[in-house]
């Protein structure tokens, strides 16, 4: 079972409280631009691993490519994908991928309920680790480190446990 979501990353650092020695206030650079990059993140709810893909824009074609990437990861395994209702998850490119891969099933999250999507916790943790109070000079540098953190960190979740999944499927290794 997988949960997927999208997020945008800006060079502008978000500031948070931080301890520092008296008189040595940290300097957080302000970037006046609005350049951004986006990420697709798909979290395996059993293992906590994330498959991340960077995209310049979010639209049906890049979403279809991410879906193909997910399906190619484990070609013989049936997939239950939890998705929000983003507009770029609709369109001919998406319908073509879904029609070509009958081993997948998509379940939609409720409308306007990001708190039930476990991938949102991944974005929060990764932003805290990588983009709050950061000192990277360029967006590509920040994006590379953001993606590395996503793919090299395990994000455990109790999502399946809280919903009784293991009592229904006790031998599951999703």
C-alpha cells in the first residue's frame, strides 16, 4: 500500500527558532525570487521508504511518468495507491497508464484532508531537516539535498495499524 503526494520547494528559507550562542545570531539568507521546483513523493506504508521524483511542473504528463516509475519499481506486485484529488492526477495521460496496468488500484483521500495523507508527514519532516534555516545558495543544490534526504531516510508510520490493516491481513508484508 502506497500513499503519494506532491510538494513544491522554493529557495527562500523558512525560519524557525534555533538555539545559538549569545551574540552569534545565525544569518538566514533571504531570496527575493519565486523560483521553485516540485517533487512527487510516494511512501510505502509498510516499509516507510519514499520514492521521490523531481519535476519542474505538476501536470498530467509528469504525474503519469511518476505513476509509471512506481509501477516499474515492483513489476509483479499488486499496488494499492492512496491519492489526493489534485487536478494534475486527471487527464488522458493518467487514464492511459491506469488502463495499461490492471494490477494497481487507486483509493482517493477525502477532499481537503491533508492530515490523513501520511506523505504529508514526510514533507514536513524533510522541510524541517533541509529547508528551514538553510544556507544553500542555489535551488538545484537545495533540491538535490532535499531529494537525497527523501530517498535515504525511512519514514515509519502507524497509518496501517491505526486503520486495523494488520488485524485483517496479519501476514501482510506490504
